[in-house]
């Protein structure tokens, strides 16, 4: 199972360790059912379990230097309100 790293922007958004662990379990679930080589070229979308009202989209992306890294991006509807 590959390791999931967190970018500074994602760590700033998901400060609760239990929420990060829940997202990591979701990430691990992807790799239990998919071929790791096929996923290395994709972006995996990860959202907090439980359907909480979250303002960010999360994605895990593979890079050769850092492996799988979670990034957070403010959702479009919140960008417009800013």
C-alpha cells in the first residue's frame, strides 16, 4: 500500500488527525481494488467521510519526487463569494 503525504495547504485545512486518518483509509481503499500502476497516472478525489459541509475539494496526485500527495482547493462557489 503506498504512503499518502499531505501538502502544507491540505494540512492547514484538515487539522483534525482523525479526519486525516479517515481520508487515508479512503485512499487505501482505492488501492485495495485498483491496480497501482494504472492509478499512478491519475488524480484521486478524496473527500471527508460523513458528508460534512466542506469548503474544499481534496485530491491525491502522484509525483515521482514525493509519491502520493494530498492537495486542497477551495470550491468554486466559495471562490465566487470571496
